[in-house]
């Protein structure tokens, strides 16, 4: 199996450990055809990308696309879903600044309701370390993601189920209806084998991404592929895997 492109990588512009150039060079060395630089959205309180840096990132990527003309480099963002209302931490007028929009749920994003967001984050954190599924939180997590999918043009939903339990069948159906790919994340354990099996009952399509936070991790996909195979997911439902 061969990974053709990796559309979820981070750099020093958020909390990755490498430059855009380093990510690109590793991707080329590993035989990929394309990469997306998708640093965390600006709403994250500790490591979101600075809005004023996006123009510089675009300029870097345009220069690199000229240098590596046989390789495709996209500027993206891993936007944060602001809980309860489905909004993202990038504005609608900012969408045009990016070639690809990823979105996912993360701690450290509070929107306009710090108290409610803090309560939800704490509840989800407790759930994640105890595996206790609090029904009300699960409903809220699911509703927030579905609202985000319906309100925004999201190309990839990142690591669904990570950091907060959701009703995966409902999320998968919303992704399918909105032409959004569900990510099998090589860095996180979500989608799990069980979650892939549940989501695959719908017609949604999948993508395996590295979620690399350091250059050497770019293009890594073996853990995600293993889970997909264990779940019995047909390879043709994963858009960036090719059989050699």
C-alpha cells in the first residue's frame, strides 16, 4: 500500500517542530505526490496559528510550488469547532485564504462562553481518561460537529471521537451529506476500529492522515491503515491509498 498524499501536517507556525520546507522535503523523499500544511486554527489559546502569519505561509508555499513543480503543496488549516453552535475559529471571509479546510474538536478553544466551554472540555477530558460515556456530553459533542458540518465547507473532519465521544453513525451521515471526508488519524487512535466499522455502514469516504507534528512523521500511515484493514474497510473507500 502506498500513501499518495498527506493532508494533515503541522509546522512551527502552530505547535509543530519543523518548517514548511522540512515537511515538504520529507514528503517528497517518501514518494508522496502532495501535502497540505494545516496548522491549528487561531482560536486555540496556546498554539493556534497567528492570523497575521497566514499571508507569509501562502508566500512560502507559492515559492515552494514553483521550486518543486512536480509536487503539490496546499495551504490548509485545522480549524477548531467552537462548541455548541457549530462555528469555527476561522471566519467565513477567511475561508478563501486556504486551499483546504480541516476541522476538529480540541481542548483550549472557548469561543464566547468560557464557562460552558470549560465545563464541556473538563467533562470530555474525564470521559477520555475513564472511558465513561456521559450521555448528555455525547449528545452535545455530536450536535456541535453536525452543526459545524452543516454551517461550513469542511473538507476533512479530523480525528472524530478523539477528546470527546460522539454518536458516530450520526456524524458519518452528516459527513456524507456534506461531502466531508472522515479522517483515520495515524497520530491519534481515532477513528478506532469499532468507529470505522460504524461509520462505514454509511456511504461516507475516508482519508488517512499522519497529523505529523514533526517532519519525520510526515507520510506515516501504517497505524491508520492497520485499523482500517482490521475494520474490513475496502481500500477504495480511502481516497489517498494506492495499491502498488
